[in-house]
C-alpha cells in the first residue's frame, strides 16, 4: 500500500474512533458513568456497589445527566465532593502518568520488535532459483518442441 494511502486510512480510523468518544463526553449514559466512578466506602465501581453512598451517587449522576451535564462536568462535581480517587482511571500528571505511557510504549516496542523480526526473516530466506537443476537434453528438446507447437 502506498504510504500516503496508509496514512489516510489510519487518519480515517482515528476519526471514526474519536466520534463515539466525543458523543460519550457530551451525552454520557448512566451505565458508562457507573462503570467509571468508584464508591468511596467499598472502593468498587458504582455498578458493582449497593452501599448507601453509591445509591446517592447513582441518583446524583442520573439527575446531572437529565440536566444535560457532560461527562467531565459530572466527574468534576464528584471529584470536588469526594476527591480524585472517585474516578476509576489514573490522573494524567505526575507518577500516575506512567499508567498511560507504559502501555503505549509497550505497544510501540512490540511493533518495532515485530517489524525488525519480519525484516530479518525476509532477508534470511534464499532467493528463488531462476532455473533449478538443468534438464536432461532429451527432455529439454521435447519441452522446446511443445512450446513451439503451442505458440503456433
């Protein structure tokens, strides 16, 4: 594939993947939010907790979604009340940034190793032989006759 086409395909895939994320930011669902918010008493996500505080947080999220708040607005209000640990993802600064960078670095390193290995495998293969072992003179004469007859 031409490098320019590969870049266009990658860009299109990135844009297609970003559209649902953007829609989820603007119009979060109750289920999405409950899977990403941690109950401060039992330390599980809200969708796994039935504690009284989890029930109040679920009701709060439902009210905020009905009011038209975005995912970030709802999360910020919960963080203001319960602290950073209420969000079920690492922060993007300080030491927690490694939780975001290490998986990406691992994927890139794996791609490089795979590319180098594939390049090495293709270089070690013997080149395809042009003619193979020589034919018996009688067999070669018969092949030439058949080819001449076929071309006529």
